[in-house]
């Protein structure tokens, strides 16, 4: 149940918000500021954040490719 809630929370984040959270998690883990169990939970959240960021980037790449393909022949001749 908590995993679904976490996925929903992460799914609502913008790319920038997800990166900011991921950066914070990495910093806390690297500095040893949190207990082992908390580190594991944060690591799991970090992996979910990475997956979310990759999804956003893939969608952006697909959109760019679509826009590039929609370029008219006349546009190509002007370049």
C-alpha cells in the first residue's frame, strides 16, 4: 500500500522536483546522516525517482522527434 502511495507521489513530481529530491537523498546517504534502514528506504525512493525522471526524459525525446518529423519540406529547404 505504501509503495502505491509513493509511486503516486513521485508520479506527480516535475522533473526538476524529482531531481531535487534525488539530490537530497544522495547527499544524506553519502554523509551518513541516516540509519541503515532509512538509507535502504531512501535508496528505494531514489530508484523510483530515477525511473520517473527517465520516463519524463523519454517522453520529451519522443515529442522532439515528433516535432522534427512534422517539419514541412519547405522548412527543410530554407535551412
